[in-house]
C-alpha cells in the first residue's frame, strides 16, 4: 500500500488475520452497501475480510452464518468496535491497493481489492444455479473511499455514483467480459462500495461530489488507479497460481 504522511491524514490501515482494517482515526459518516453495517451510519473502523472461494465453512471451521454476524464476531477478535462496517472478498489481502489524491487541503483516499471471476454486465439475467459460485470461485470488487470533506447527503451518494462510473470505465477500458462470455462487464455480482466523510464541523463542507467538481475528479482518479492496479495484480496472481 502507498505511504501516507501521518501528520496530514488521520486514516491508518493494517492487515491482520486476513483482514484489512482501515482506522479512520475518529468517527466518520459512512454510506455503504456492506454486509456488516451497511446503509448510513457513523463508525471509526472499516474491515475488508478475505474468505476462501466458495467455502463450506468459515475460517473458524464453523458452518457459514449470516455475514453480518460473522463479521461482528471477527471484529471482536480483532479488537475493533462492533459497530464497524465490514466487507468480504475472496481476494487475498496481499492484493490490497491504495491510492491518495490531495488538492488544496482536500484529500481522497481509496482502498480496493479487485477480483473479476464473478464479472457481469448490468442488465444480464442472473443465473441462480451458476452465479458467482461458478467453477468454485468468487470474485468481487470492494471499494473503500475516504475523504476529509464534510458532505451533504446528496454529495455522499455522489461519491458512490462517481466511484461506480470510474470502476466501470476501467473494466470497459480493459475489455473485461462477463462470466457468461458477453463483452462489456460493468462490475461483479457481489461488488460493494463504502464512502466515508467527515462529520459536520470536522472538515470542509461540500454540497456536491459529481464529476464536474474537484472532489468528484479526485474520487474518479483514485478509484480508476486502484481498480486498474487491482486488475493487474489479479492477472499476475492468476498467472502465478496456474503454473
């Protein structure tokens, strides 16, 4: 992961027990599609946990339960507050990518894990028989975007929108196909995105975060760079493990 000047950013991260722990430094406002803590909430910690591809049991040897309950227990084992936001992926944490963009006191950081074995094109009919468990593999793109800006509710939704546009653009640029073989994948069937911003009074106020704004531009850049690098690492990992 890229280095970050600690005197300028409050965010720190580490990997332990196959889990990326992003410590926001203090509670922030978070909007996400995460299986643990999804929706709108405040939290200090965001987790991205690696699980085995299509496993019959979890890392503790127990039968699988609801992801939210499992991630709550995992948080306790890691010494993290139970009201964290938690993600799951089959991508190894050795493939975590992070990128940072700073402009005039405003910063945006992205953490990503990228897998595309589960890639789909939005609008394709789902296959409940094959789906993301096809060939015993699971792939997903998890994005965690953090900014020191304090965002209005529409702007926080805008972060998710711009991040998704940037991700899809990279997949199209790299001609990633759907798992069905159709061209033009737009994401995967299990993607998740987390957007975190400062609480009111703790950062510069922004009413908008669309692509016509500096903030939106920064979001697009860090997500684009993370997903592109993540695709390269995923291809390298696949090539290595096929030998």
